[in-house]
C-alpha cells in the first residue's frame, strides 16, 4: 500500500509549517492526485458542455469547418441561435412549476415562532437572490447537461452585514468537479466537491491571513525555481515514480504563475472524514438504530455554545464520539497547503453523512451519465446551420439577372456590368448592326435551388417533434385557436420535460432546507431585522436572539432564539405550483361553462353542484370552490326552511281565525256551519272543542272520520 494512502488529514496541523514541510508535501500530493483522478472522469462531459454552450451562443462550426467555408468556398457561415429561446421557454415553465411548501420543526413550535420562521425565510430569499440564482443554475444545466452547483459560503469580512457575510453563488459549471457516478439528480449522493479558481497573491493572503508568511516564502521559491514545483516534489518521500510523474505534468499544464498573469490555480476540496467531537445527542429518537446529533456550529463562540446547552438541557445529552464530519482542504497547484481543518458548516442527513453546503442540480441521468435538452438539440442545430449556410450561398451566387446580347450589337459592351448595377444604366446600340434592338438582346432570370431551403424547413419540423417545443408552444398563436386550447397544447408538450421539472423541484426542496439550516450559522447575535412583506405591502420588524433578564439583571432566556429548534421544509400535499393552479382554473372554467348550468337548474339549493365539485379531488380549486358553495347552500337551505315554516304558520293562523269567525257568526244567527276533517287537521285542539260543545256526536253511529293527524292525545293513546 502506498504511504500516501495512509495520510489522515485530521492528524495534520499546518499552522506555522512551511510549504516545504515533508508531511505537508504528502498532504498536497494526496489532494492533487484526487483532483487529477476526478478531473479525468468529468473532463469528457465538461468538453461536451462547452460544445453545447458554443451552440447556444451561435458558434456551431468548429474552426476548421468555418475556415473551409469562408476561405476556400467563399461562403458566409450562418449559425442560428435557436437553442437560447427554446431553453428559455423550458426554464420559464419549470420555474412556474415550483412546488410550494411550509416550515415544520422537530417537536413543534408556537404560532409566533412559525410566523418568525417564515419571515426569516423571506428575508433569506431576498438577500441571497434565490430566484435569480436558481434560474441561472437551471438554464446552465439545461444547456451544458452537466451537474450545476449553487454554493453557500461565509465571507471573510462582513462589515456589519445582518447575514454575517453569507453568500449564495452559482459556480461556473466548468470550475469544479464532484465525486464519480452520481445517480440522483439533486446530488444527494454527492459527498466530495473540489472547486478550482485562479487567485492573485493578494487574494491568497486576504483569504488565508494565517498563512501570509508561507505564501510570501512560496512565491520567492517559485521565482527561483525554473521547473515550478518539480524541484520540491523530487525530494518528497512516500511518492511513487508514477504519482510524481502525474503531479509534474499536471502542474506544467496549469502554468499558473510564470509567463501569464501572476495568478495561481487554487483548489479547495470538501469531503467527509472521521473525527472525534463533542456533539449534542437527542434523548428522543425514532428507533434503536437512530442517532440524532448536532455539532457545534463553527461560527459559535464558547459563550454561545454554553448558552445553547443550557437552553436545551432536557433535549440533548453531550458526549465525545467519532462521527463523519465535513473537512476542508485548500492548496495551490504549485504545492502550498493553505487550509486543512473542519468546515464551518456541519449538518448531517438522516444516515449521518455530512451535507455539502450547496444545491446541486442535474437535468437528467440516463445510463449513469448526466444529460439534458442541450444534448438533444445539438445534432439538429448543426444540420440547420449547414443547410442555412448552403442556401444563402446558393441565393447569392445561383440567382439573379443575366443579360444576353448578340456580339457586336452594343458599342459599350465593356461597360455593361457597371451600367446594369446602377439605377439608370445606359446601353449604346451599334447603328450598323442589322435588326431591331429587342431582337438582339434578352434578360434571363436565374433562380436558386430550393433543396437546402426545403431541408432547412424539414430540420425545423424535426426539431419541433424531437424537442416538443412547437411554434405554438414557443409563442406563435393561431387566430382560430382558443386560449384554453393553446394552454392545453403547452401543458401537453411540457409533459415531455416532466423529468426536468421533477429534478428541479428536488433541488429546490434541498435549497429551502439548506436555507433553514444556515440560520444558526448566520443569526448568532441579538439583532433587529427589517423584512418587506409583499402580501401586506409593509415593512415588518423582527427582533431575534433578544435576551430576557429578570429584575436583578440575570439572563433568564432568549426571545426568538433562531437556533433553539431544527427547522425543516416540507412540500405541501399535491401540486400547488402556479402552473398547476392555472391548469386547475382552466378546468374549472370549462366545467362552469358546460356542466354547471345544468346542475344549478336541476337543484336550486346548489347541493348537487357542491357535491360534484368536491368529488373532483385532483383539482384543488374545484374542491375549495365546492366547499364554499356547500356552506352557502346549507345556509340557504336553512333560510328556505325557515321561510317555508313561517309561511305555513301564517296560513294556519289565517285558517284558524277564519274558522272561529264562522263559528261565532253561526251561533249568533242560529245557522249551522260546516267543517271538514282536513280543516281539523290544520287546527290543533279544535276537535276536542267541538266534542265538548256537542257539535260532534261521538256515539257509535257517528260517521265523522277524523284524520290521523288531528286525533286527540287521549284517542291516540
């Protein structure tokens, strides 16, 4: 086994050790060999990505082909920029389809804390320019078809920034490499990231103040050395000949400090290592094999850590155990180690693996390799450029007017090219030449060959079919096409890019969770934050980490302690994106114009309509509308019942009064009166009154049959 394989970064402290230290040279060699190995794996994909970006910018032909067209064949190269509008359309639709979510915590939180958390998240989104960065990441991924990374980092100096210098930046897609064989489009299986950037001497010193002396010495050494760091590597033990050879050629390929701009190639590797550390272990876990722990954030001082332990004494126990942690190594291509320490960000997934402080997006993975829309368009764009170039040349050189005349019929025939090219040319006929002028000359029309034009149009049709981005989807509108039909056409076409939408939503989900994880690293001090609330159209003020003291001045707690709970982002059930809501609204409009009128006519109480709407479970808008209509229908039904009861009671009172009046009138006049069983049914107690007054004979020969509804209580018993 090679000695370099046994090097443990955790055991090496670089403070105060020169660039030529034996152990640091081996540490440099290990990091550099890892970079070389990963670079070889990703290089073909990066080269392809640069090709796709050239196509997007309208640089389709390679230099040799362009030289043959322009210098040898005297043709004008036409390289249409068709990829950009198509990718822009895809990006716009995918961004509209972002899934919404909500903040949850482990153990729950009060309504006030939930409100504070949502306001803080809005503050994050605005400060880090979330939407712009995610759009850029999505666009670059669709074009280059390579993994994209948007990374969180802490600036060395914050100058009172309320975000403590937190930055969120989309890395240029060809300036980093990840570990091999990624299988998840959100990069959740990425555990190693190496960034590469050119740095001047001043930049290196400003970013690594503790290594200023070593940086100065290293530059002096490089000024003396003629072969870069080869002189240093030749005397490094523990390196095989093969390792040294790879490192030597890699350094020469960089050529970062001599003959160029004086900047060095600086590399930074983030990867997991095993370390012993004091951690807070949760006392309540979901299973015997589950270990939920939290490391002390690197930005916290001892006072902050002790205060947190005091506030969470009942939730965690503290112990020193061996865990996986995120490690940071930084070095220059020429062999100078700049940093070798724990990274400031220490969070873990549900398997205990360190989480990289970055959002990773891969459009699609097919057969184990990243791909995307740019790769699908490449061949057709090349075919389009060739056909357009050839057709333009044919139009220029294969079409025009040809003036034919009999030799000797014109005196100024040598001036004809000039005369024919101006607005009013003059041709002088020879008077001695026999015959009429019109018989001695003629104009012939030359037309270009339409084969390349037809082929170019065929390429357009093929590209529309392959990419699913037809002219209608790209914005062309037919007067005969309704808005609903056009929306449906766009939705159906973009179904073919559902893989892209799913991949982006996974990365977006990770971005929101990372933002919440950053809170304890950013808001470590008491401060007041002003947040613009777009919904309320006002500025809201939130006090965070505000200390509470008793009457004696002793600290008893912290209000809005942003590190007191673990916040997480969870997707809401179903698709709640703007695109989905628009589609649901379109479906509702179609339903309302077709089936709704019939349902309303069949049931004026709207009960049937609300039932149908609420049964459309896949359409949230319909379900919510049905619920509202059901509530209103119930109120309306109750009102109708009350109105009907009032009307009935009024009718009963009217009949009762009428009957009483007729009875009194009959008694006074000595005339009899008549009453029907139906009348008694509407007048409670009237039957007993008539029996007691001997108006009704209840004997055995009584033929009067009282309706069941008007039977007296005694008779019913």
